C-alpha cells in the first residue's frame, strides 16, 4: 500500500516537473507572445518592391531640320515616327501660291477627263485599259492606307498613270492637239510646284518627328555632361506633366531612337544614397516598365537631379517632354512574411513557427523590407559559422520552410 502511494507521488512529481519544464521552455521561446493575441499565416512565395512617384524631363539626341520658307507651312513627305535614312527627303514647305496652282491642276484634270469622254468612242483601247486597271488597284491601296508617306506616294503614282492615259488617248483622238495642250499646261504647273518647292532632307538616320518645342537646343546631351541642369532651369519651362508636344508647321527633327535621358529632380532617402551606375526600373503611366541606369547626378544643396539613361521604349516617349512615372528602386522575390512576425534580438531576426501549437523560434535572414512585408531566407551554414554558431548548434537549428505556419503578434 505504501509503495502504491509512493508511486503516485512519484508520478505527480514527474508531472509537475514536466509542467514546469514546459512553462520554462515557453517563457524562453515565447516571451514576446505571452499576454498577446496571436494570428498565424503560411509562408508563401511573393514579390516585394519599393517604388516612389517622380516626374522627369526627357532629353534626347535630336536635331531640328528647318529651311528658309518655314512661314509657308510643312507638307510631310515622311510621316511622324517613321524611320529615315541620311539624305532622304523628309518634308517640304508649301509655296505661297500652292493652293492656287493645285486648284488650276484640278481644273485641268477635269478638262482632260471631259475631253477624253467626248472622244473615247474613237480611241483604240490597249494600254489605256491596262492603265485603268493600275489606277483602280492603286486607289484600293490608297483607301486602305493610314500612312501619310504612303498616301503621298500613291497620289504621285495616280498622277503619273492619269498623265500617261491622257497622252495615249490624246494621240489617238481627233481632239488630240487640244488634250496634249491641256497635258502640257498641267506638266508645267507640276514642274512649277516641284522646282520652286523647298525640300528638306535628313542629315542623319533616325526617326522623324514634327513635335518641335524649342527645347531641343536647351536640353542637350553634350557628351553626357548634364552639369548645366538645375531645378530652377527645369521649372522655368513651365511644362505640365503628360502634355503632348504639338506638331510644328515650321520644322521637323531627327531623333536617335536608340536611347534618351530623363532628368528627375527628387529629394528622398533612396535618392540620397543613389549612385551613378545604379540600375532601376521606371514604371510609366501606362503601366509599362523600362530598365534605366543612373548616368549622372546633379547635387543642389540637399536636393538632387538624377539623370536616367533609357534604351528601351524610346519611341513611346517622343510625344512628350515632361512625364510622370514610378522609380522602382528594387524588387525581390522569395518567401514573403509580415513584419509583425519578426522579432529582433542582438541584431538578428527571428520568427516563431507553430509546431503542433507550440511556438518555436527560428532564425531568418531578411533580404529586403518595406513598411509592411519582408522577403526572408535561411542562413547558409557558412554564414551561421561567421555569426558564431558551432557545428553542433547548426545541426540542431530549425529552418523556415515554405508553408510553415508563422505566428504574428497582435499588439
């Protein structure tokens, strides 16, 4: 009987010791959790980035093309945004009396058509029928085209076909001398347009734009020396964000479409530590993202102007001089956890992983962090050795894993 009582006492004592041990373990490993409500979440893959809103001024390698008859207005030979080669005709200036000459040519075309209709029963068709087929096909292509350059070419082709048709018909018609006279008058007027018109050619290869704002000679690349930039200079332009540069009726320009620069006045913590050569992502207002590199920094007291070099999406920026965008300073992918789950001790970061309801403290390495979340991973064995852990300690350490249940502290 005595032995039974002693056994019971022994079991009670063992139970008390176990309970005390559990409490000690809990106090040592869950001190930060006692007295607080807790939630849990699963460790999952995620992406974390840090971005800031900014505005910038676009600086291009561009050269303005203009002539002496700019007051008459531009007639585009090559349409906006098209590529041109060096020496290619880009645009011409209207003549002062061009409208009157074109009106005379149109009237002559009507007279020629009327003369042909009156004599067509006496004309032997052959090449004329062939030309009419070519005219019909060219008209179909013209109606389908949205390119100013193509439309101008089609018009030239149609004029050529119409003239040839009239010449053939004029030779075969009793009224041939009258038709030939009309044709000759028309040729003289066309020659007058071409000979007196001032045509501007490309001085180099690139893309043509007629969006000339007068800042082409102010915002220059100058061998990547942007020391002339200042917030005072940029503000003096009085530009609004995202406003399209209107097309000029006096000039055009050739733009290097392989790269451009964006000068960005900014005063933030990230800009203060930014350096030449740093790579970032610029997220444009349409949601597209383009890589950029900091190529120059202008320091103005506490403010800075970061000059980004851009080599992608240059064409979509041609329309603007000042734009808004987001600077994505960094982006990391990995195991994403809430900052509320991280406990800092002795300059190291820990999380509590729920193991069958029991919190277990696990060491983690924080790669990146914003105001809400962190991207974390496990330390390598070599890194743990550098932190001062022994081989035995490393072997017994738990590691965070995908889909672990992490405890979040609710203050």
